């Protein structure tokens, strides 16, 4: 028979803090998925196909100083640059 382990108040606080951080990270991950999905949709609309969007997202882009758009998607600033460039391409701007 297992003996019940008594948890101290500080242990419970630590568990609550960890759970809070996990919840925060899950919410951030969900938001990132949404933003990434929006950029993918924008690329598909701009290039009029999934294949065209995928090719562009994974190839070096002049407007991104030779970096592939997918390589910039890890940061908010990078995602902004990718989205901005897609908008410029869609509207025929340099």
C-alpha cells in the first residue's frame, strides 16, 4: 500500500506556478499558429496556389535580404516582414 505523500504549501505554489507558465505557453503557441496560418493564407492568395506559396515561403527572397520567409517566422518582427512583403507583392509594389 502506497503511503500518501504530504505536500508542503511551497510545493503546491511551485506546481501552480509551473501550471500557470504551461498555460501561458500554450496560449502563445495557439496565437502563433493562428498568425502563421494567416500568413500561409496570405501567401496562397498572393501566389494563387498552395505549391506556389510553399515554394516562395521556402526560397530566398530578395525583399528579405536573401533569407527564406520561413526562416523569419520565429519572431514577431520576422513575421511582420514576411506579411509586409506579401502585401507588396500582391499589390505590385517593389
